[in-house]
C-alpha cells in the first residue's frame, strides 16, 4: 500500500504515515478515511482493503508507528 501524507493545514507540516506491511497489496482496492476522535484527542486514519472478495480494515493513530486491525 502506498504511503499517505497527512498535512496539518495550520502549520503546513506533514508526516508520512507508516506503510501497512501485514496485508501486501497484490490486487484489489484501498479506501482511506481521515478523522478525529474527540474522546481520545487523536487523529486517526482508516484504510479498508478489498481484495478477492474480502474486506480488511486497519486503523492508524497519527503520531504512532503502528496500524491495528
């Protein structure tokens, strides 16, 4: 999967998010969403991989180096 840049529009700084290594992209499609979780005060990225009839969702908390399913 490709790296996704996340930019802070106020500071114009950006961070390259870590690549998801658990699910290599051989064929299929990826849908990405960005959001803010006010209960934890974290920005989050969600990626849903659709490959061979199976959907797999991964969540990244911005500021960490990990993705979780």
